[in-house]
């Protein structure tokens, strides 16, 4: 039997147009200098990155994909077009899978639905398409209160061999472990929550490029989203560094989602 290594943290990145389509599609956050800054930070901690990429972006910004590949990141699928109305439809999954395989030369092992909007039918479609794991569920009140029924730990949907690796939450409030939420609540508050312990293991952390910097696309957001994204808008990279410092200090080790999914399947 394979035993999961204790205190494992996986850093995941949703690689999509800035602000997830809430403003006109831009790729301001994908600039090589910005990406290099992120990769340099992760390299200091020897922290691998698990990336879920929107397939349409593979042709739009191939140079950025190569930049991440050169740094050793692993890639998985984040749907074909990031359509929130059809996040796990057969069309989004299959078109995305084909585009991914054309670009990388192999099919994707993992999937993340836009905004975590996965369904039971979506899981079945992923298994039929050959995916080994999904990492969509936020076991929290957002984006769907019904996700509160899920524990923040790996599981297999009923009747499937597919593994679900939920994005982690901090109990008992079920606050999501993501850079977006760290910025929204502020690092001093979030740090205290992390230091209280009782974190899920494996610890799956999520972020976006638009979480790291205040980008020009911010000005085109609607009022409510400006409030959300405006909190600590220029502090994303420093907050990420503070988070990595804390994780290392508390004795956690870094791994990838594909590695953890393989361990869960073998256990």
C-alpha cells in the first residue's frame, strides 16, 4: 500500500485570461517579466507548480507556456474556453483535451472546471475521457453552498476511479486556501488562521496571475469586482512569499497534484 507523505502542499495556478473574463479578455499578467518574477520566487523555495491552463490560451500565448515548461511546471486542463455556463460540458472537455494534446503531445491527466463548477455528470465525462484526477471542488460556501457537504480531503466520486483533489479550506469557517482570499482578508488575518493548525493534508493552494499584480485590466472591471480585486491589489507577490515562508517554517514539503493523485490512487 502506498502511504501519502505527511504535510504535503501543492501549489496550483489557474492560467487563464486576466480576471477570468470579468472584463474584456487581456493577457496583461502573462508578460514574460512578470512570469519570470513568479518563477524566481518559486525557485527559491524549490516549489513545483501545477498549472491548469485554458486551452484557447495555448495558441494565444505559447511563449508563456514555454516559459513555464522550461521552469519544470506540470500542466493540466482548465476547460477549453473558461465558459462559466458550460464549465464541464462534453464540448468544453473534449475540445480542450484535443487542443491540449496537440500542443503538448500527450493528453492531460488532470482537470479543473472554471470557478470549480464541477458536477457529477462532469466527473463521469472526465473519467470516460481518460482523466486521472480532477481538482475543482471548493469544499466551502463559494461558489456553491452545496459544496459544504464535501470534506477538504481527496476522494473518489461514487462509482468512479477518478480522484478528486479539492482546493483546501481552513476549518471551521471553510475559508478557501487561495491567494485571492489571502488578499481579500489580508495577510495578518489569514496568517493567524494558518498558524492555528489543523490544516488539511494534502494542502492544495490556488492562485491566478491576476492575483499577483494590479493589472491594467483592473480598470475595466465592474464596481463590485473592483472592490474584491482592489483589496491588497499590489501585494499579491509579497503575500505569496510570506505564505511560502510560513509553510516552510511549519515543516511542510512541496509536491505536485499529479504526484499526489498517483499516491491516492495507489493507496
